[in-house]
């Protein structure tokens, strides 16, 4: 049986209460050269665009509110999607005026940022990465000090926060980290109190002897080195009995014999030493079959579980990926699909959505990232700001599944087995080259990968070009009419 990350998986989680505002692109060539921001720990040369086949245990994915992150097996970090708060870390920020984009630095294809990374996490508009020296970096949205740099200022480049870190997790405005000695720290919004007025802008000690932890909307679950689970925050999210509107400010014992924990926005998950999955909290993401709205104690969901991820995703021992609970809006869809590829109603059992999965991650009901054992990256759900990485940005209804190739698919559930048929989502990570793309705006074919380079010709919207090299992710080298040059990746689509 496979092994995933040596200590913990990227479990950034949060209910998708919002994302960056809808955007539009300027029809003129306004793209600029991409910056990689390599530091002294980076390898220097930009790695190839494909996931490396060896050392697959290092592969991680993290879905943020409107951006996405992947950690390749070679330790390289790639990001794409919205850059309104600088969450892509390349020193650029998408500029808004009166709710419209005036300078667009969103990225619709994966962009290389750093090397020598071992762990990643993403939240609403923030990004986090730990390098192989144990240094934690943070960048992006910092409204309540969730970056941990002692300020409430957004950061457009990776900023070092602390040393000796082995794990980081984030949710909306809250962040947690664990050091190599098992010390748990937290900062940003204090989940112990149901308000926005209590927060810390620097790492603050919580407890010791911790091996894993996960932070939700108003709660935190903690796994200690003796396989016991504790909780902080809203009692009704902690599985310690019927205690609505009670706030737990010191760690409260929940259950024991646990080897792994995670949480959705309000639903924690615990996997026991014998691979049984338990959940509690509101029924929406729990996967618990019940008519009750609240489940106040750990309740069995399913067995043979290998791992669980943010967004109510469950990976079983046979490598099948399942989705638990209610993972769509309360509205109905004329096409019968949800952002996560299936309909899963309140109080229903988890449904199967994909096979041969290595790891996965979801951001609420917004979008999902999943990697197979062949190291193919799949994405589906809402594609606002290009966060699926398909090369274009579409603000589709949350209920649709956007393959990135012009068709919309949804899964059908077998009424007898309550399982969804596997959905062909569309391969996101770089089609084989050469490949034909369509120009989506009038733009220049340039001699070099720069907006300042000499223009060879102006390509009209709708022109078909052949991409021969992805170059640096921001500019592609293309062929058209017997000429070869560079065009901005923002204005190309499959």
C-alpha cells in the first residue's frame, strides 16, 4: 500500500464563503514577464512542467479560495489562479478599481515559484510553504494576521515566519504550525472565540506533544503523540456533547486510538488505528447518515480508510476517492451536478467519484484537485480566475464540472449503490506538445517572452496557434503562419 507524505498531508481547509471578485481581461497585450523569486535555497533552474515520477510520496496539492498549489515530487512549488492579494507569491498583485480588474496578474496555468519545498497549505487568499530546512514561508492575504509576520499587511512574495516547522495548516483567517519537537502554534483569528476581534499576528504556543492538527471555521482539532484527539473552539464542532454556543478555550479530550485527523469548515474527521473513519458536527459534510442537523459525538462513517482531506474527501485503502456529506449549495442544478462532480445530499453516505488516487484536496464547494498514482493532476469545479489551471478563466455555476475542454460533465448516482460513476474531468497538467490553442483576445506575437519585446504580428481573437513550449508558464512559445514567437499564456485556451 502506498505511503503519502512522511508526516502529514496538506490539509488546508475552509468553507468557501467567498472568492476574488469576478474579473475581465484587457483585449490588448498587457502581460509582463513572470518572476520566479528564487532564494538561496532554490535550485536556480526552473524544473520541467511534468510531475516527477520518482519519490511520489512528496506530491501534495492545496486548493485555496481562488487559487491552487501543487508540490511536485522534485520539491518544486507551482501556483495558479487569483492573485488579488499576492497569493501567487511572484511579486505581482492583480489590481481592482470599482470591482473591475485594471491590471490582471492572475495566472491560468501553473507557475513555478520555489524549489526544495516539503509541505504546502492554502487558505482563502493566503499561501504557505515549508522548505527542506524547516523554514516556514507565508504570503498573500493578511487581514487578521494569518500570515504570522507581525503585521496585517498583505505580502506578494514569500515571507519567512519561523524555523523548525514540519507541518502547516490554514483556514480562512486562521493558521497553525507544528515544530519538529511537537509544539503546536496558532495565529490569525483565534478560533476559540466566535468573533473577529481576537487574533494574533505572530505564532502563539497552544500545546506540546502534537503530531497533527487541523483548523476549521471556529474550531481546531489536535492529535497528540499518544493517539488522542483534543479540540478547541465551538463545542458543537468538537464532538463533546450537546453544547451549542459554548466555547472551549483549553484543549478538551474527544477520542483516542486515532492516527490521522482533518476537518472541513465545521466537520472534523478522525481515522482510527484500525482504519475506521469517524466524524461529528453539523451533518452537511460529515458523511453520517442521519436526519439530525447536529451530531454531538464521534460517529462511525466508513471503514478501510487510508486518508481524509479538506473538503470532505476520503481516500480508501483501495485508492478510491469518495466525497462525504453535502458538498453543493442549497440551490438545485438543472444539470444535476455539483462543483465536486456529484450530488451528495445532507445526511447521506459518502459516494465514490474517482479511482487510483494518490492525494487530493478541496476548498469547500468551490473546486477540487486530485492526483493519481500516474501523477496526473485533475481539477474540477468552479474555474473563476483560472484556478483549475486549464489555461482559461470561466465563472461557471458551482454545480457544473468544467473539463477545461469546452464540455460540461456531471456524475450520475446509482440509486442501488449510492455511488457515482467515475467522471472524466479533463487532464489539467500540461497537454503533450505540440498542441493547438485558440487566442482569446487580440494580442501580439513577440520575438521574446516580454511585453516590451518586438512584435512580429498581431494575432486576432479566435486565431489558432500551435504551442511548442510552455516556457516559464506566463509566456508560451508558439508557431503561426510559419513564424515562431511568444504570446501571453493569459490569452490562450484549449
